[in-house]
C-alpha cells in the first residue's frame, strides 16, 4: 500500500495558518517545509525500525495455511469465490500471505481480503508505511485517513462515486490485514475485516 506524500504536503499546506503580515508565498513555503520535515522524520523512523529488525533477526512467518483458516466464508453476504496463500522470501525477508476473493453473481460487487505476516522484519514498514503518518482529508468525492480500530492502527479511504475503498489494520507490528472493495459500501468492507479473528491472529507465532 502506498501513500502519496505530495498529497499529504498539499493537505498540510492548505490547512496551515501563518502569522499576520506574511505573504501567501511565505506561508506556503513554510507549510511545505514543515510538511517535508514531518515526512522526513517519519521515514527516518521507518529506517530505524527496519535496521533494528535486521539486527534482532527475522521471526519465522506463520504457515500461510493457518492464515487461510482466518478468511471468513463470506464477506458480509458476498460468497467467497477463491482462497489462496503462499510463502515467499527475498533478501532475508520472508512473507506469508492468505487471500480471499468474494463477489456476487454478476461480479458488480467485489471484495478482496488479504492477511500478511511479515515475520516482524523491516518489511512490515513497506506494507504499512501509513502507520507512521497521520492523514485526515475529505471532500465531496470521498475521504482518506489514518487512525485506530480497536487497539490497532488503521488506514482507510473511500471513493463515493465509484463505491471503491479499502481499510487496512496493523496487528502487533507484524501482521497487516487489508480489505479492498469495488462497488460496495465502506460499511460492507469494514464488516468483512471485522469478521477476521484478530485476537487469534495476534496470538500466532
């Protein structure tokens, strides 16, 4: 999952307020500088966590078959069409993934659910870079924001016109659970994610 840091900078630019007497150009320049510094700090923290993970060594990832067992049989009424999983590795990182695909008869409503175990390595920050940044924006077309869902950091966005959206959770700084929907409401996407037993997932090792 990727966040557009330029968009974050622009968001901070448009919502920031400057001191009296400063020109709009000066205010804009200060806003960009502050936003850039925030992004830079976040990325430094990402790099530090990745370095610490490499020093401590990776944890063996959960068998993807165990992750598949957490995939619900339906996505808030949409039947599951396929369930798959795999374990892959590169450059010392290992990742286990389980994926469930759900759809109605004509395919006009679809949800994809992914459960990923990065084994506690720095790879998790590539999968959940959003967990290091605060985003909160909304317009007539939809919204995008970071926050929490229960005890877990989360990221969500939704497009009202296309009825497309996604929500992702970071569990125990190791697992990422993501539900993406097309042609469905955000409520349906959230309901699908909530059907995953997150307590059981957090207890896996």
